């Protein structure tokens, strides 16, 4: 009897852990294939450190083919040109066709720099969304230190990832003070959020108070409800929108260095596939991480569609933190096991958000359970311990990737201890 073929599309934070956990749960009951654009895993949360030379690129990279081979996972190091869910197959970049019984889409997003003239590494701002961008940003940062001037950091309209923007602003401040040039670098934080610390989650605990206080202490000015209209070399054009949706002020912000997080959209391989994605190209999933139209297709991570927490004057997306992604992975693996055994899928991810935002000399941690308010747990705290915790998490996660583990038993015990399980408990 032929084994079912499970394909994981994408090998980032979600895809690699999905492959390991599916292999652990299913054992040899399925053939497992990972399709990735390139052979290398990058630990994206460390990119802000790469951008100020606190990390070198190779320190946060893992070569995937040897690890996948040890786990008995077939690895294809090229991307998919098109997902064809109606025929349960992928068209690969080299023209190959790969058939599947089950598909787990974990591609991450496409970065929509082109939606704002002059935005992005090919334009006039830097990025920490990809390790290659972060390396380029480190060169630009070195130039800034040599010739200090204003900085603009933040996240544009439609962005759904705000933590790294706050992290990078504070890390820049920390490093510039160490270099003794902070006094010659005015800083402005520009964000589409309705208030500082919204984070796309309508705040978590007192993230508003904590982050505003941090910015005041570090002399970082901010503009909220901001819509970036265009970016010229050294000059950013911003509209500040009022609660009624009308422009209440315009700002022309000069800069020597700028890093702005873009809006995301689905990757080209899935955009426009009827029934699979929303108009933005994000994968539609139900509470079991399955696509309603094509139930043999699952979605995990940043590539899935999540509605915003509520209306805001400027579009603000919802983030998918690392822990949320891992909970989606656990639900997907458990549901695949049920389906392959001929049962109905019943498992649901908790989508709890746990985040460590590092500021270089401190940071803010928060837990939102569930991610969308109202919540059972709504907690945030700050302190120097967050920086140490982020370093420890980086080393731990890279160890998991290198060793081919998804969730060692001590990780599960620790999560259970703090009341943050990955799977939703059924209430009878």
C-alpha cells in the first residue's frame, strides 16, 4: 500500500518545525517532502542584530539538506512556481510537477515594498525582514556612524509585524550610545498603529505605557496613524491621519538612515488561486488550519489570513509571532495524524502570542492568551532579563533546527507550567 505524500512548502520558522513535528508524529506512515527556495534556514528574529553587526550572517544560518536527510525527509531546494490545489500538485521552478496527498503551506510572506514609491532595499530604506537585507543595512549603519544624521524607523500602512520595528529602534539607540554618536542622531518612529504599543494586537498588558516610556527615556519622537506616501533619497513623506480617517498633518522627514517594515502579501505561487487565498494572497484556513475549499491543504505561519483586531484609521495587520506559529504547527501535525488514520480532524491551535522584544540593553516581554482580545492572560513586563532571554531563545531555537527537533519534552513541560499549551483544550 502506497504511503501518503505530505509536502511542506517553505522552510522558514514555521516550515522547518512543521517538517520535524510531522515526521515525529507520523513516523514512517507518510512520505515527507520539504520544498524550499534555497538550502539554508535563517533565524529571522536575529536580523536586527545582524544589521548592527552584533551577529554575523553565518551565525544564524543552518544548512538544511543534511538535517533533513538524517530525519528521513526528502528535501527539494528550489521554489514552487504555482500551487495547483485542484489537482493536488505543485509546479516547481524548474518545471517539475510534484504531486501530494496533503500540503502544508508555510511560505511566509512576500514583502510588498513596491506598494510605496522609494520603499525598501531597492529604493531608499533598509529592511531587517531578510538576512540579506540586514547585511546591507549593516553597511548603511556603518556609514551612519561615520557620518551621523537623522534616523527614521517604523512600519508602514498595512504592516502586520511591529515588534522588530520597536526592537530595531531601541537597538540602534543602544549601539549609537555605545559608539558615542547618539547625540548627533535625532530619531523618529513612524508607525501605522493607532498608538505606540498597539502591535497589531490592540496592545498586550501595558505595552502602550512601557513602550512610550522607553521612547521618552531614549528621546525617540513618534508619529502614529502614519501613512507613508513615498520615500525620496534622504526624505520620507508621511501623512498623519486623524480618528476620522482624514489627513490632519503632513511630515517631510529627513534621514541619513531609515528602516521601515513593509506590508506583506501572499507569495506569487498562491496569489489568485480561487478558494485558496484572500484578495491579498493569504491562505484561508479554518479552526483546524485547513483550507475550506481544499481540505487537504493546511496553512501555518505568516502566510495565513487573520482578520484585524478592529478598525483603525490606517490599515494595521495582525502579527503571527513565533509561538503562535508553533501552535499552528502542532495542530496541523495532530490533524494530519487523524486524517491519515481515517478520522476527522479535531485539533485547534491556541494561537497564544508570546514575544520577547529585545532592546539591546533590556526589552519588553508579553503574553497574550488568546492573541485577539478579550483575553484570559494579558501580561507584559520589561527589564534587562529580556535581552538575556532573547539570546538564550536564539541559541535554543537554532539548536532545535540543527538537531531536527520540534518540541523537546522539557519545552512542553515548561509551556504547560506557565499555562501556555499549543493545542486548545476541548471543554465538555
